[in-house]
C-alpha cells in the first residue's frame, strides 16, 4: 500500500527532532463505503507508529482527508 510509505516519511520528518513520539492524527472520511474501509486501514498504520487518534483536528499532528 503506497500510503504506508507516505505515512512513514511524514512521521519521520515530524518526529526527527522531537522526543515525544506519541503524535496525534485526525482522519476525515467523505464518499463511499470503500473510503471508510481505507480510513480504517490508514488509522491502523498510524497506530503502528504509536500515534493516537483525536476527534479535534486542531490537536492533530497529521490531518488526513480521504475522499
């Protein structure tokens, strides 16, 4: 899955100079049911990097808009 590579690159750039590795992510999903499934897969990848989901996009280090 290409998105996994992109998440890894973005995660490494954000955490390069920071000691706290528990970053937050927010996913906005629009469109069909397959987008919901893809968003769940994306969330799983973020969780593998010890990221935490947040309902408030203002608190997120990563914001994903899946359309």
